């Protein structure tokens, strides 16, 4: 099946700093990628839909100036958490579907962010 | 938008027994219903999915049923084993279309007691 990778797998940063998370589709092209946030013992909540070559679409309540998304190529989307605070500590997961097919979504392994 | 409700939130069964998890969805246009198993700190893993033109699908010990009229679908795990212990999520999506998003249920913590 299609493979999605994320980097880093975990990161610890200090409050006020920015952190970039990369999501790559390794063996397929993805015009659309999705970014989710998952707090402990909770479900996956969609943060934004990342579109190659255009602006991301953010879900209601997600600050687009805080969570910057860039989808510069068909295989790479990045999520930058700016001015991170402890409440941003969470598990961030990206996913993508095969362009044109669009049934199954392939998930990255996730990135554990801890803000101290 | 789509809303997916999942029950129960926790489920404990004895090894060898069956487990059933139920979900309802709100958008009648949804036509793809996957189930995911997630272990702690790991990515969601697709275990089975069903499309709206099918009422039931089975893969070894796992089956999913779909009732489009009632807008609900269920996951059935038979002969449960301790390694089935995990969080299970249902989801719904209007598909096909790679730009279509998944809407997740709230999850069920399944514990299989040896």
C-alpha cells in the first residue's frame, strides 16, 4: 500500500518557539493532505486540509496564523506550530489519499509534540 | 457537516467472546465507512472498510455491517484475542475524491481479558 512518513516522530520545544513537522507521501503523489491533532484518550480532530500549490483550508476554531501549512509539492506538506504553548502539546498526524481514487486514506506515523 | 457517533466508549470482553462496536452518521451522502485500530502512540491502522453499495463485509474474524436507511454501521470482532485490545475508531467519508475528508467517531477502548 501507499506509504506516508512524518518527521520528526517526536519533538520537545520550549514555550514561544516554533516547530515544523514534515509529512511526505513516499510512493505516490498527493494533491491533498490532511492534518489531524489528537489529544490523549480523544479522537482524531481534523485541523486543516492541505492543497498542493494553494492555501490550506482550516477547520473552524483552528488558528491559521498559529498553524502554518505549506504544501509545496505533490509529495510534501509541512505544518509549522508557531509560538508554541504547552496547550499545543499533542499528537499530530497527517494523511493522504491517492489522487483520483480517494477512498482509503493513508496515515503518517504521527509526531508527538511536547511544549515545555 | 458530517457527524459520527460511536458507542460504547469502553468495552471489556473475555478472550474468545465477540465484541460489537456501533456507529451512526448524519450525512446521507457519506458512502465510505472505514474502521481503524489504533495502539497507543501509533498511527490509525485500517482494519476493514465498506462502501455504501454493500451491506456486509467480512475478513476472517472481523466483519462490518452497514444499514444505509438507518445510517448506522457496526464492527464485529469474533473470537477476540488479547492482541485485539486497542482503541477502535469508525469514520465516514463522501468518496471518491482525494480531497474528501474523513470524519471520525469518538473511539472505543476495547480490552480483551485473558
